[in-house]
C-alpha cells in the first residue's frame, strides 16, 4: 500500500502526522509512505531525520484584504494544486491523510477529486479553515475533540478518536525520570512549559511564584522558559537564592517525555497535542491558552478540559494579577483535589488514538 501524509508548519500538525505514520507501519510494515509539506515548516527538518521521504509544496494562507497580495495567494494556490496533482499521479497512493496546516489543503483536495480515499485529522476543539473546507470532500474526519463536530460537515464522516501522541511518552520508567532530574519520588513535581518557543507571560508570572516560593515549599519544579526568554528569567530570579537541586530552569528540554511522566501538576499552553499528552498520562493541569491562536482555539481546547473536570484555566490576561500563584497553592497543597483532577484527566485522554486512527484509515483505503 502507498500512503501520502500531509501536514505542516508547526509541531502540532507534524508530530501527529509522524505518529500516525509510525502506527501505520507497525500495522502494515510493507506500506510506502510519502510526506508532503513545505520547506519553511518544521517538517522540512523533522521528517527527513526520521527517515521518511518528503516532497514540498509552495503554499501560503490567503490575505483577507482584496489587493495584489490576494491575487498572489490565489496564483500560488493554483500552482500548488498542480504540484500536488503531479505528486499524486507519480506516487499513486491508495490513501491520503491530512493533519492540518495550509499545505494539506491542495494535497487532500486534489487526491479526493482524483478518486483517492482521503481523511483528515482535526486536533482542536474548533476546526481550522482548511479542515472545514476539506471536510466536505474527504471520506472520514478524525476528531481530537468531539466539540469540533459542530463546525464541520456531514456528521456521519466524523469519528472521535482523541489526538495521537508520541509512543515514547508511554514507555518512560518513572524511576529513571526522577533520577534524570535528580528529584525525589516522594515530593510533588510542578512542570511549566509555554510550548517549544516558550511564553514570556507565563515566565513573568513564574518569577512572581519564585518570589513567594515559601508558600509552596517542598515542591520540585521543572520550568522550561524557551530559548528567547531564558536569560531574562535567570536574571529576574538571580537574587532569590533558589534551591537549584529542586528548581530546574531550562531554556529547552529534549527529554520532555521524562518531565511529563513525573509531573503532578503542569502549567501549560492549551495546544491540542500538549493537552493530549497530559491527559494520556493523567496529569492535572492549569492551562493558559495562547490569546492569539487562530479562532481562539486554545481557549476552546482548555474549556473542554475544564468542562470535563480535568484541569483549571487561567487566561493570559489574568497572569499579571497573581492568579497563577493562587491556583498553584490551591492545588499543590490539596491532595484530594489534585488526585481528582488527575483521575479525570486520565479518563479524558486516549493513549491509543494513533492506533485507532491508523486502523480506521487503513480500513478506508481497503474499501
């Protein structure tokens, strides 16, 4: 079998694509997989390193104002459709899967028009523009959140699967993880991450937490600042004499799977894949949605978690009011509440999402 997988731009679109590809190969090892992405997106570095073949399209979002830029966007879109047609004609896939981002638009659309079986995976609680359009053409839509169904097309096409997560996250030995950070397995661990690039607003709020660290004494902290704000955070806490054996402030962490597996409470942006990882492991969370996310989808993601009783939400605009410290104190010193959130998070998560998607996609291809 031959399968094209297209998705790109951010890790939120690429990592699900890679995870689904890995699961398809586990289920059907003789499958030949081709990725289609953009040279500008993270996929151009991530996908080749994993040993997959990748082709590139030139594609971009549409300007919302009538003018020369919009005409250029239309011309680029037409050109990308012809490129996609050539890739599909040459590779001759039985199945095409889109995981989001502008690049999957022409690939999935042209494949569908050519009679190839197609499906898309929508990670967020509200579907993006590309997936809303594609939902009218594809055979199936795999939903990361059931809430996304309200702004998509034919309900019969929708399958709620949850979001696929990296298999490595489920294979960590906690003893090794505690040892890696030099932490005790008897203490509570707080994990802070604003995403791969970090979050200045969360970092600033955490500086206030450090100034009041005596109110949450005994907690072990892993704080991933992002590379851009790392030095600024260090300078801001330099005079506080923090215990570096219990508080790890890092610019980036490749071993995120280790941190997630020992976290008792996580402070995180509300990206779909971040939430999928937290819930799959049953980690209680305080979610801080990125305020400029398209269609405010991160706040809607967080609301779904809060509605399920699996976490709390603090808006970015509320961080400067000391609310983050209040919420940390509220949870970290209340074992009953923390455990309740963790149990509901575990119930909300689906660690088998990648396999569910791969199995359903392969059934579609074989019909």
